[in-house]
C-alpha cells in the first residue's frame, strides 16, 4: 500500500486567505469586535446604547454614525491591558487571513485616562506578543483627528516625536473629512517628514478630488488612504499614475461611508481606479466594527486569481519597509504564490 501525501486543491476563498498580504489601512480601535467592545465597556462601567442585540450597535448610515460608535470603542479602551489585548487580537485576526505585515493607525486623542507613552508601550507589547505567537510583523501610525485642527496637530506631532521608537513609522490624518480640508496641516506634515516619519492622509473618501490633490501636493503624501473621489478628476488620475502614488482602498467601508454602494458596479471607484491602472491596495479599515477581514476584502470584488495575486504583491510594494526586506519578502511571496496557483482548483 502506498502512503503518499496528497495536496488538497484550493477553492478560491482558501486561495485568497492563503495569499501572503500586507494590511496597510486598519484602525486599531475599529478592529475591535462587538464581543470585545461589550467586555471592555462592562469592565469600565461604560453604558452602551440600548439595542435588542449588541450587534445592532454596528449599523451605520454614514461616516458620522460610524464615528459615534468608534468613539465608544475608544472610550472603552482605558488601561494597559486593554491596549495589549486589542492589539494582540487584531494582529491574530490579520495573521489568520494571510497578513504577514501590518501598518495600523491608532487615535491617541480619543482615549481618556491613559497617557500617550503608556498607550504606545502597551500597543508595542501587543505587537511583540503577536509577532512571537503568529510570526506577524507590524508597525504603528498614530493618526491625528482633522476635526481637532492644525494647532492640536502640532501638539500631536510633538508627542509622537518625543516618544519615537522603531515601531512608530509615520503619521496619518483621519475622522470627518469633508468639513476639514488637508491644507492647514501642511506644517505638521513638513515637520513630520523632516523628522524622518512617513506620511499618509485620508483623502477623497467623502471629500472632493481637490482634497486628494492637496494631500499629495500640500501635505506631500506618497500614499493616500481611500482616494475614491479621484475618479472625478481625470487629470489627477493621470498625474497619480505617472507619479506612482499608492492608494489604500477599503471595499466594504465604501458601502457605508461613501456615495458608492454597489461593489459590483463598474462605476464603483475602486473598480475605476483599478481600470485606470492606479496603484491600488486592498485593506479592511475597521474590520471589527464593519464585521469584515482581509480575505473578505479581497473576495468581495470578485476579481480573477491573477489580479488578486497582483494586488497582494502590490500591498508589499506600498508598505513602508526598507528595500532589502521588501526584496527578501517579494521573492518569498512570489514563490509561495506560484505554489498556491498550482493547487488552485480548476
Ligand atoms: Zn480609515
């Protein structure tokens, strides 16, 4: 009798899940699932709005409604253990869906009762524990809420620079976009870059294409979070393509926070951006609150496996990693992807 190890063929979802990927647009607080939110709220005697079922809390009509729940999560994360737990659980779920590397945001201003150095140390502890247990590498991007304005942004940056460590790789800009254009944050971004930090900003999610232009030219970002309204400006599309600008797109959240609510439509901006040959990456944004994961974000657009593999490799190119490590991983990922293709069921 012959005992040979048979290799199981992969269905498309298993193929997607196994693809080595980088997650580049994820908010730590938005990664919290409803169970953890209920647990932390109870721990800190924080009242959650009454609903028949806790998960009913996660129904949002727009970005504003979402941000109210996001704020609840922030207020429920108060001590060192909370930050370690949330960071660890987030990275565990990323690893479970094929992420090998994660750059994630967090919102320092939104947490009460814990100061920045303590918060950051707890996040780093969670990152180290996840690295040891799941072999996942990660970096953190403190993000400033644009709603707080530019002077507060300078104080934010001072705090970030006063607590520099290898894990803090750059800064971001988020929260309600449309009433808060990027221009006032020019100086904050200039100083961040001068100090050696990478820069990105949420732009063109529900704000106009002009905000994407400002994030590129005034703030100097080589990478844009979302960017969807770029589709309203063909010249800007051509410019971004020529300059190799990266976009961290998040399919599921567009269904809640933008005017485009049909992912199957050719008019959906992510499809238009892909068709225009822009450098797109796929990400989760707020996987806990929107009940998604990285595999699902790759699956929802229903793209052919070859394109999904290219998007997975794109995510590595867009990552803020040094070139030597990138090259090493590129070779490794390409070999892995070839093996996955050989197992993909017809
Ligand atoms: Zn985001």
